[in-house]
């Protein structure tokens, strides 16, 4: 129940009560006091003569009350309704403004009325709160960016020195194995740091895309050819069901990265001898790229989280699959940086389909 | 061949120097931009490995100064920031190559080799390694007397490997030159393609030509 309705209910209840009291008082006056007075007069008059005098009927009084109190109550109610509306409009406005706040526009302020009333004060408090939140968000972004930068130097050294050691001809094959294994892990770490840096920069709005007109279908065909080769060792069949000629405005490298990330995921999370189907078509003013795979499917409870950074549906998977766990997050960023959308549909033992929609040129 | 390495991080400078020396380069190391500029203008180097983040004058400024002074020594930029824009900016300023940190040492060495050899690059139409030939006009590959069918990607990969025959090619460099990816694809795409190519040019023939260098990349050469 809204405040407005509640206020109106209380208001009308009070109004009715007041009206009732007035009516009751009037009736009491009419029926009891007047009657008593009347009887006295009648007694006195009957003692003198029996001449009639016009007297006010109690029914008339009720009529008068009905015709005066009812409009008053109705008018009062309407006025109350209007008044609460007027009083609460700034609250509705504030609610709408607050509703629009999300992590990306925390820097923006809700406009204040400046009249110093309670709602103006509330707006000010809200603004202070979002400013503080904005600060914390910025600090987290900066921290991630700095952390990934800081990690790069030691990683470079670790990688370089291990490679230098590997050049030593006198190493036994065991020692060599161990060093190569170290090197593999260092490289994995480097990939994670790379992905993290990219996303941290994207969050901070520090990545400028190189926009040009791109034949998206050519990128899809290219990606299809690579995916076939990528899928071969797992016996996964890749097919390109449709590939309409479509141009979009975008960053060629980023779009290729997007396609490769999706194809890589579709192959990696597939089952042996599974299928991957790609499809590019025009749909409602968008270039729509769909890629589905016949993997085990994603349970509904984890479906909303697949774009989260480092999120892996099955913790056991993180041990066996390579990659940095940021592929889909990066894909999502690329799609939205192009003014597009990405979404995933899946259910256990059903096809998993990722759909990317990019605005046409 | 003499290379100038400009890197303020001591350990990095040290293993880069060692690796390049192992490839019989003479290596000078400088730790800041001013010294590097002085050294580069006074001594003719065959290549310069230049870190962008340096104390005092940064790498991009050193590069700009060098080019303004008509110094055309090939420059390989190193950067921990790894931004596409920075790469474009560097290349526009006249850098010849760009390598983001953390990089692989083999990758760096291969790139420096490519820089100093760029002048004398193998430009012939028919490339040859042992009995493997690749005609870059007709795009036909032959091993001994057998003709080999190649897809266009495989062709580009083989051409790149044959042009760099005898030198280690890092995965990232292959990705860049063959796929034109300026990002780490994060897949084993290169390895899978190499495996296919190997099946075509090496499987039925002796001696094997395409070798894996563990922890570094691939190399096409006659004998291991």
C-alpha cells in the first residue's frame, strides 16, 4: 500500500468521524433538547390556547445535514487526494532518480530542489552516499589496474629467468621437465594478468576501440575455419549453418577476439564427438551471431553467473581446462563496447546457445 | 651485430642481455632514457630494445628524439602497459616492433633477430628448406616429388616458418604474423595448426623438418 493511499484512508476515516460527531451533535440537539423545549412550550401553550406554530421537523434537519456534510466530505477527500499527491511528487521523482543509479553512473548527482525541506535533505544524503560508493568503486578499479601492472614486472623476470635456465645444455631431462612445467604455469599466470588488465582498463574506460566498417560475415567465416581445426583433436564437428553478408561498425581485432573466445568456449565445454553450430543472420536491425554447442548444458542456478569474472560452473573443471576464466567476461565487454548485447541460454542436457547482437552499420 | 638494451629493471636487463649474447650479439645496457639517447646517437647499433617506462625521459620520448635526428636504427618497444593505443602510437613514432610485458624471452630474441635481418630478408619466390619447397607465386608446396595441398592459413604459416627457417618462432609472433591477432588468443590454435602442418610436410618424410623447441616455440630446419 502506498503512503498516499494510506494517508488518504486515515484522512477519510478522520473526516467521516468528524462528520459523524457533527451529525450526532446536531441530532442530539434536535431530538432531545428541542423536544424537551418543545414539550415545555406545548405545556405552556395548551394552558393558554391551541394555536399552531410552524415547527422544524427533525427529518428536515437530517436532510440539511446530508446536503451540507456530504459535499464537505467529498470535497475534503478530493482535496486530500490532491494534497497528498502534491506532497509526495518530489518523493516519486527522487525514487525515479535513485532507481537510475547503477555502478556505471555513480558519479552523477541527483538534482536538488534547493528549498531546504526534508526531501532536499534526503537528496543530499543520497548524493553523498553515491559519491562515497563511487569513490570505493574507483579505488577498487584502480587497485585491480595497479595490481595487474605490478604483477607484470615479476612475471617478466620469472619467465625470462626460467627460459634462461632452460638454455643450459647440462640440465637433466627431469630438471628440464620441471622448468618447463614452471614456465607453463608462469605463462598461465601471465594470461590471467593480461585478461585482468584488459578488463580493469575497460572498467576504467581506458580502452579506445578502433572503429571502422567491418564485414562481420568474413570474420565469422575466418573464425569458423579456425574453430574446425581447434575442434578436431576433440572430435567435435563444427558447422556454419548460415552466414549472411553483414557489415557492422566495429573494432576488427576485438570482434575477432570475441568470436574466438566464444568458439573456444563452445569447443572446450563440449563433449567428445559433440557439435558446434554457428549462425549469422540479420534480425530486427541487428547482426545476430549464434553459436550453440552440445555440451552437458548449464544448470539454471548458475546460468546468470557465466559472464562473471573467473566464474567456473564446475570447480573441478578449473583443474583440467586451460584458459584464464575470463573469456566470457571479455566477450561480454566487447559486445557492450560495440553497443551490442550478449546472452546465453541453456539447460542441463540441452543445447547451450550464446547469442551476440551487434547494431548494423 | 650490436644491440642496445634500454631497461631500468636490473633483472630483466640482465636476462635479456644474456639471451642476446647467447645469440652472439654484442649487448650494451642502459638504465635510463637520457643515457640511452646519448649512446644511440654516438654508437651505430643494429637494433635497440627500448622499454617504454623509464625513469626520467620515457621510451616513447627517446624514440621520438631518435627519429627526429634521422636515426633509423630498428627499435623494438617493450611495455608493461600493453595497450593497443600505445602500440599504435609507438609504431606511428617509428618503432619497428612492439612486445608487451610479460614477454617470452624466445619471443624477444626472435623479434630482435627479425629486426636486424629485415634488410637481408629472404625475398626469393621459391623458398627451400632441404627437399621442401614453397612457391610463393603459385602457392604450391612440394616435399621431395610429392605435391602438398595446403589451406590458405596453412600456407601462410608455412611461408612464415620458411622465411624464418633456422630461427625459433614464438607462438605470439606466429599469431601476429599469420593470424594478424594483436591479442593473445588464449587458445592452442597455433599448436593445433602446427600439428596439422606437420602431418602434411613431415609425417611421411625423412628427415623431420618442423621441430618444437620446448618452452620457446617452433623452428623449421634441416637437422635437430
